[in-house]
C-alpha cells in the first residue's frame, strides 16, 4: 500500500512540475507574441518610411534635372512624356 502512495506522490510531483512548465511556456509564448507584434509594426513603419523616401528621391531627381542637370535628363524626359500621355488620355475621356 505504501508503494502505491509513493507512486501517487511521484506522479503528483511530476504533474505539478509539468503544470509549472506549461505556465512558464505560455508566459514565454505571450511575451514572444508581443515582441513579434512590436517588431512587425516597426518593420511596417520602416517600409512606409522607405517608400516615402524613395518617392522623395525620385521627385528630387526630376527637379534636379529640370534645373539643368544632365545626369537624369533622359529619366525626366520619359517622366514628362508619361505625364503628357496621361493628360491626353484624361482629355480624351472627358471628350467622350
């Protein structure tokens, strides 16, 4: 009979240890999920900032070439032609 009690005690201790480990793992999982959400938000903000900076850079390149720089003259001409085509398309749409 005492052997059964010992076995039950051992099982009870193992179960308590297992429950403690589960609680610890759940807490760790929660912390990691929060950290992941923060990192994801940070990455999204950085991506938006990069996109904004790329657009600003392109605008500055065009403005620089309009001011007389020869470096990006071809790009500027292509952009102007593209804008003219868009304007022509809009005018055609309004005419219909």
